[in-house]
C-alpha cells in the first residue's frame, strides 16, 4: 500500500473515531474488521488541521468529488458522508465504504488503488466540486 500525506479536521476525526469505536467493538466479518482497522490506521497517521487550514483540494467529510475510474475509463461523482446519510442512488457514499475510506484526506491528482471482489480498482481524484471547509461550512 502506498502511503501519502492525508489531512483531516479535528471535528471529522472525532466523529469518525466514534463510529470506529462502535464498529470495532462489534467486529463482524473478517473483511469488515480489516476495513475498519485500515480506516483507523489512516486516521492515526493523518495530519490534523483546523477547518480553516485544510487545503481546498483535499477530500473531507461531505465533500463532493469527481473521480476518473482508470480501470474502466469512466467518471464518477461521489459525496462522502456518514453512514446514516449514505444513499448510493444519489452518489452519497459512506465513509465506512471502501471507496469512502480510500479517498478521505486525499488531494486532487492523487491515485487510489484498492482490492475489490472483481480485482483491483484504480481511481484518480480529478476535482473537488464542493468542500465544506472551503465554502465556510464548518459543521455539517
């Protein structure tokens, strides 16, 4: 796995950490447990910054992101949300979904690669269409 600098606000870190605490206490399947551990590792190494200091080209919670699917030469648009707000039909992807975890804290131009049942997927972050912190929306 390639490690890159990732950034997260303390507010997002605290809310995601609460989700992880609950999820890790109820460990389900091995793959779900490994995924939660992976998210925890990402958070442990993230740069924690104030909302006003988060780079505007960084994926944060509630960011709307345009990605290119290098594996399939397609384009995707997702908003990264907390599980209760997830709705795949409208492109609202949970932070606990593998793609949500993979892109949180990444920046425009970053490439993300991860294993899915059908093989490896490779995405590139092309554009941040909306980032709450850049818009001055600090507590969505």
